[in-house]
């Protein structure tokens, strides 16, 4: 799923500052991870952690939300069937589930057993059953909830095609602790992985149905917890105005019904408070200087520099924060010509793109689209790359670029056609700098360009995500997975069947029949290793088309106070996991 | 007088309807962001997107949407519900208003208390260091961006990140009812920062007016009567020079009550300005509509109040 | 009659000189004037704009004090030199022993304060024990004194709510609040129409008699002076050029400037179609005044000597109370005046020559028979 590759990054400049951070091929070799991932032991039990964020969360409803900060919050409040341990973003572990998922050999049946003794928080207070998980998934199809990914991942359930919030035949609960997924296609492995998303967190139907009957549903304002923490609420369970004041604060307190015996997580903290609003610049300084604080926004480059230089154990660069790439519109001239695409890819200096963001610290040079932590990454070539010649040299290969230009029919190695390229990038450093590097590269190859720098919503909503806008190059795109399965990185982004007139996720509008067929097969491949192999191969194929130029495997910096023993969620951009983090 | 006020109020209502229509056009007809898309994310299929649109009521014809909004407002005093939190817009506004009012009123008090003596003294001591300081300081105050001033203030005096920790830092605002002392101390820096620009403008304005007024005939008469210089300057001079400032202040108050978004953001004060800004980021149109209407309301009321105040202050205007 | 022979003058000005230091040079606005006024008597000071009459009066009140003002001479109020008084003393005297009425009451009264309040202020500024009620009562009393009808209601009016005549009455009432010994009225009727003018002048006369004040009436209008003044001083270019009892001045004016003033007043009995006779030229520069007699560039009877010698103010033989500053012999002057008043062609005794200094004055006009 294409989420914005970075969190709310304010538009302050100062990439130059990051030159000092181990740029220009310095020898800093710790891979940029300043603080180490640990299990939080060593801190004490108790205390309140405060998270400062300038942007409000988008929703508390586990059926709706999927932004990284929202996931960070929900991971402590509700329990999904499976989840990732903070330090392992690739392999799922049982959370609400009692044991590993059972996938039938034909891949069309998934069986999950649920732990006993997990209880809902107040005001529901009873034990969680498989029927609660069933309802949670079914409500995703209710138009009043309109989960963005229910049909994507659970659409293969028998009866899901007609589902509008009522019972789905393919979702069966033979007893209180067993859930069986009957699928029309062999996608059980994918479904098992997809349960890490909050939609699979249990929702008590008798409590939630009245809220879900409203359009839109306001269950979010009455959220019931199943995890170690709950959003503070009044006696009726109303969260809005109590634990959640929109635009101001969210307050998490311990769920009195949470049993440590049912959960592997230590849950040291007594409470977590989100303080919403304010400016990232100031919040960042407060976090560095203060106590018990964590920064929820992406820190400004100046702050990253300061933390890295003066408080190295207060900053953590979380790997696996997504792949950054520049998309070339394959549907219209001139980039319907693969040779021209490859020429651009060969000419682009990806090292420079990274340097302007701060150098090695900010991530590894990207050479294909699956990134570290995602299944299939190694199968696609890992950090070495897939072996295509036009991405072989991270600093670009001018001679090769010219050869591709000539292969495209431009004898001088420079474009002489009529098209003026529309290039749309993001305003604000360092993204605007990256856009300008791409723009310059295009001009060096002889293209005439028109560069527009806009904000994120406009870039996606009006230009790059709208085929009609006829944008030729989008240099500031990026992709984060939904979960470790490689399909979530490649399918929507490069499959021809997902080219939509608006809200289009397949930005290069790649529509290669061979690749489409391979992806169709990949969707129904069973077994994690098999899927890794298949999608790894697809990644190679996509890379070979040159439809998009990958250039960075992003690392997300996170900043926290000196007394915070932060346990970063490597699966979620490095946000501190509340159920593991403690205060010294 | 009553008839006059009534007429103005009715006109004000017409204006509010126009403002709501304009806001509606800007956000619904010419949108820069689609709230359904923002909520759906780039993952959602067109079907899901359509579903979300429908649940938010965005797929209905524009006139129907506007009519619903207007009738809800007029007949039920209902401003709608936030797309994102489903909290009622009215409750959000009510929740945020005290903070904005606190910020505005405190800033006003400071700028009046500082600007008036400064302006008067600068006028009566033209050319001296007081005058030069005032004029120079005013230039600085007018040019310095509020956001930057706020940052500087925090980096100097905030007790968490400042060089000389004196006052509570950003995000420390609490409502008066919760902790009066913290409410007060957390607002001191924001008040000073917000008041800065206004003080500068008003001091300069007053200085100019005073210089003019002090050369008027009636000031000469006051002196000829044997009044003390103090009385001449403050009772006669200031009284005449201050009228334009009062009207200007009224308008500024009206504007500020609509939310001082930059100050609120830097200092983390949960006021109307921040609400408005966050709503814009989320394309949360009902909230945007609510904050815009509220701001328009304040401006209209301020205009009416200012006209009335002017008539009160300057009896010559009453015959008009 | 010299001032010394009178009973003690309430106001005596001795050799007053006032200069302003401006960027363009030193402006000598008042260049050595002396006069005195006894209680119950009115001195009329006449002159055109720029003659220094207002500056002299304001200086007497201490209203021209400033960094760039240079004042010399003496202004004695009942023997006390106002020019040497401290600011505090001056403030105590102003509005109390010496008061001033200004030209345009609409701009001279504070537009935003009620008339009664402004009068009250004058009262309470000089009597520390006066209560608000007492002040208000006194204000009503004063308004009645100046014959404003419905004084008890009018007291709460704003200046713009009163007619021109009422406003001037109110200003007079304000000036009289503390029974001043000296009242200076600077063009008190200039902003009013003619009928109201007459009323105000009558009022001033009445008040002067009732209260025994010494009054200085400054005006450019000879008609005003004729009715109200006992003595008249004609000012030109910062100096007094003629000073005589009123009747005497009108009967036999001695200075060419005075002639010009008298002849430029339109007369009801002038023949139809007769032209007004203006004084040619413009007021002289006070920074760089003409050499010799200051009036010479505009005088129809100028002679060479007049350009070099500056006449002093001298009494006429036989009429010591009538003084004039002119180099023409007295007999000549009388002859010229007789000629002018008889309507005969008044040809200059000597053809005027072009002016040799001062600002360009128009050619001296030969009088033409009407």
C-alpha cells in the first residue's frame, strides 16, 4: 500500500547540515543505527510516556486506520491475530492467536486458534471469542466503516464479494476459540500475513453494532481495547472527549482486564499520552532536552544532526522504512520507450540523491523495489541488486546512458524530440532537492522539462495519482509495505489491473502482460518461501522494465528523551513500541 | 440606536450566509484535497473510495449538500460533524474557544498597556532617545515574523529548552479552570510574542496621531486655559488621538478571535487557529466551514462594535 | 497720551521682540512693539496676516515658548513680567489672570468634550477646592453671562452641536471663568457672519465694562475696531506703525498703510461700479525685511530717503497720543489724506520709482479718480 514514505515532515531546509553526518562515503559503518534495539529491560515499571506530534491521528477505529502513528497507538490497545515483534519485521508471531497459522495444502483454508483468557477492556469486560474477530473483519465491508484494505486482503473470502457488513459465509467460527477462513483462491498465506493489520483486532458485535449502523460509523469514539492499554473512557466507554480530544490529546491507560499471562509483552509503562499540535521544530527540541518524551513526527534535518552529534543514544534510524523511487510514465511518450527509461535510470546519480538527504545514515542505495525486512528481498538480489546494467553503478553511468539514448534512436546521445516533460515533485527540502537532481539529470540528457513542486496531498491527488494529468516523471514517490508479504509492495504499484483514473496507485502505469500474469500467479502462491521466490522474481522483472528508478531503502530517524528506553517497532518506521518501552 | 444595531446585525447575517457559500464553493467545488481520498488512502480501490464518499455524503449534488448544511445550521444550530473524528463541529469550536480568547485578550491588554504610553511619550519627546527607540523598536516588531519570534522566545526563556529557563515552554497551556497559575504562566510568552507586532503598529500610529493632535488649536486652547501639561497631553491630546486606534483595535480583536494560527502552533496552544489548520491538512470540511464561519462572525461583530464605539467616542459621528 | 500717565496698566508690553529660528533663517515675527492697556479699556491691534499681531499676543501668554523661539522685552501683567515667569507660574496665571479667546471656536474647542466640561476644567484648574457640582454651577452661570439661552441644557452640548455664534460665546465664557484681569481676543469674529459679529462685539463690550477687564482685540477688520476699541495700534511687518485713540485714527490717519486699509474697505456710499483700492504688493519677508522703511516697497509716496532710513514711532506735534512711524512730513500726510478722501485724483507728490529691495512689490498705482 502506498503510504507516504515519511511522516509529517515539516518544510524546513538544511540538508546541508547533514553533509556532516557521515556523507561522502565516510567510514561510519554501524549502518546508521545509533541506538540499539533492545527488549526494554533495565527501565522500571511505571511512569507516563508522552508522545509529541504535530498532526492528529486519523482515526482510532481499527477497521479504518493504517497510518504509522495510528498503528503505533493501536498496537498497544488492540490485539490482532498475528503481529510482529519489535525487532523482527519479517516473521509474524501469534498475538491474539494461540499458535502459528495453519494453511491447508491447497492454500484455500486458513485456520487460526485464539488464546483463551484474553478479555476486552471496560465497559465490555468479557472474554474475547472468535466471533469477535469474525465481526471485526465483516464490519470492514460495511460501507459505514469502508475499510481501505478489507476487500484487498479479505476479498477472497467466500461470500465477501457480496458482503456489506453482514455475516460472511467464508468466515467460520466452529467454536469460541477457532476461526476458519474459507477462500475462493489459494491466498491463505497472504491472508495469514494480513492479519497483522488492525482489521483483525476483535470488536464486540453487541457493543459495536449500534455505532456501525451510523453513517459513518463512530465506533472509533467508543473504542474497546483488547490489549495491555486502553484509550481512557468514561463509564459508558465513550472515548471522545475523555481519552481522545480531537486535535489535542490521546490518553492511554492500563487496561484493567489485560492479563500478563496471555501476552508476551512486558507493558512497563502505566500510561501514554499523545500531545497533539504544536510545531515539530519546538517539539523536537523539547524531546531532546526533556524527560519521558518521544517525538511522533519525522524530526527536522537540523534536529537529526543535533541528536546525532550530541545525543547519539537518543536517536534511532529504523531500517525498512520503505523504498524511494522515481516513476516514469510508461503510458505516454517519450517514456513508453524502454530504452529512454533505462537511459534516465543509468544517468541518475543515486548517491547524490542520498547525499543531499544526509548520506549513508539515511539508508542504503536502492536497486529494486522490495526492501530489507520484506519477504523476497534477498531473492530479488538483496543489497547487491538484480544485476541490470542501468542500475549497476550507484553514481550513474553516463556512457551507458548515452548508449541507451542511441538505442532509442538519438544518435548524439541526447533527446531531440518535441515533448516537454512534466515533472512533479514535493516542495520542501530535502525532497525538493531530490526532485531537482532528477530534473537536472533529465535536462542533461537533452529533455526539456517543467518542474512543479507541490505538497504531498496535491502531488498524489492531482498529479501523480491521476493519469489524465499526463505527468511524465514523479521523482519523490515511495512505497511502504502493509506487512512483510512482498505482494503488498509490488502488486498495487506495478500491476496493470490497478491503473485507476483517480487515486491511481500504479504511478508508472506499468502494464506488462508478462508481469501481470506473473503477479496473478504470485497472488495465489502458497507458502512464505514460495511466495518469496515468486515475488522476488517479479521484482527483478519489474526492475528490468525501467518503469521506475529505485534509489533509496529509507531509514526513518526517531528521536526520544534520554530517560526513555525506546524499543522501536522495526515493522512500523521505528516508532517506540509502548508495550515494550520503559522509562529509566 | 437600537434600529441601527438591528440593521447591522441583519446585514451581518446576510454576510455570514455569503461567507458560508464562498467557503463551500472553495472547498467543495474547487477542492485541492479530497477528504474521501485522504481517508481512503492510496490503497483503496475505486469501489471503496466510492463507499467512503457516500458515507461522508460527498457524492450528493453540490446544491443538496449546501442546502443540508445551511438548513442544519439555521434550524438546528448544527454545524455538522468532523469527517475524521465524527465529533460535532460545534463541540470542537466550544472546546477550543477559551484558549483563543485567553490568548487574544491577554495580548490585547499587553499591547494597549505598552503601546499607549510609548506612543504618547514618543510624540511628546520627539527626537529624543525614547522616540528613536520606539520608532526603531516598532520597525523591528512589525518586520519580525511571529513564528520566528515565538521560536526565539522559546529558545531563550522556555523552561524546557530555553537558555534562561523562566517560563513554561510550548504545549504547557492548561485551561484556567484546571490550574489558574499554569494557565497564566504558560500564556506569558505567547502574549508577548503576539502583542509584539501589534504594539509596534499601534505605538507608531499613536505617535503620529499625537503629533498631529498636539498641534491642533484646541490643544493650544487647553494650554491657554492654564491646564497642566499632563492634563493637556493625556486628557485632551490622547482623547482625540486615540479614536482611530480604538476602531483599529476592535477590528484586530475580531480577527484574532478567529485564531492566531502561527502563535498557537509554535506554543502548542489548542485554539481555533490550530483547529482550522489541522482541519485544512485533513481536508475536514465541516470543521473548516465551522472555523471560517466563526471567524467571520467575530469579524462582523467586531465591525459593528467598532462602529458603535466610534460613535460613542466621537460625538461628531453620531449625526451621520 | 503716554501709557505712563494712565492709572496702573493691567497689561504693559515693552519692546517685545520675538524671533523664530527656522531652517530658512531667523524669522523676526515681532520687532520691538510696546503698548499698554488699562483696566476697562480696549486696545485694538490691526494688521494683515503676517504682521505679527497674533504672535505678539500668544507670546504674552507664553504660548510660543520653544527651543527655537527667541524672545526679548517685557510683558508686565500688573507689574509681573510674564516672559520671565517660570512655567509653573505662567500656567497658574493663564486662564486665571490673563485669558485668551481664539479665532475659530470650532477648532479651538475640543471636539470630543462637552462644552460645560471644558468650562468646568478652566474653573477647576485654578481653584483646587472647587467641587464638580460647584464647577458645573459656575459653568452654567458663565453661559448665562454670555447670553446663551437654555444654559442648563446647553452645558452638555458638544461644540459641533452649537451654532457659530454660540460657540464663540462659549469660548468667551471659558476665558472669563476666573475673572481675568486681561482678555486677549484674537480675531474673535472672523469666523462668524456679520450679524453675529455685531452681537459678539456688543457682548465683549458689555463684559469688559461689567468685569473691568483690560481687553486686547486683535483683528484685520477695521470695522470691528471702530466699534469696540478705545485705542488702535496698526501693525506692519512686526512693528507698530501707527498708534492712536480710535476716533483720532479714523478722523485723521497718518500712515500710508493705514490709508490703504481704510480705503480698501468697501463702502455702501461708494458710486456704483467703483473699484476697491487694494494695497498693492505682498507682506514683506520677515527673514529679510526691506531696508529703510519696511513699508516702502508698497508705498505710493516713497522717496529715496525712505529706502535707507527706518522711521521710529513718533508723536504728532499737537496730538501726543497719536504716534506714527513715517518719514513723510506731517503736513504732507494730512494733505494727501484730504485729497484721498475728497475723491480728487490723488497724484503722488513724487512719481514712485521702482523698489530697490525687498520682495517684488507691484508697481505703485497712481490713484485714479473714482
